[in-house]
C-alpha cells in the first residue's frame, strides 16, 4: 500500500446544455493554495489492461481560438519533454520538438 496519497480535484460547472462554463482545479500537495480557474483542459489516463488511453477534453465558452492554439502548442511541447524524461530517447523527443516548432509556425503563434 502507498505511504502517501495526494488528490487532484477538478470541478466543471455546466450550463443548461451541458457546455462547460467554468473549470476549477486544485491539488492537495499545495497546502493553502487556492483553487485555480482555467478555460481548457486535456486529461489523458493510460488503461494498462485495455492498452488504451482514456481522455477528457473540455473547454469553456470563453476559450478563444488564439488561446486554444497556444494551449495545444504548449501541451505538445510539454509532451515532448515528458517523452524525453520517460523513455530517454533524444532523437524521437527532438523530432517531436521539431514538430512543435512546425505547429507553432503553421498556427502563426511562433515568437
């Protein structure tokens, strides 16, 4: 049994048509931290029994197209970092970073 337990809490407020109006999250490993509002989330969980990814993608009505482009770019870049850390393959994570650069250019969000 695990010695520690931490929780991530996500609350999604929906309108009458079940469209997200507000997304708020907090985590127990940050004592005294406040709940944080966000406009979009992507949650992926690996089901090792089915060898399948379970996903939950939500965004609020306030999320703009420009914000979504940046959100996806930053998410992909973070995934490249996670891939590097998890499998220690610099070539494939570098390829993914190259794709992130291409993606940013195509989405016209390149700095």
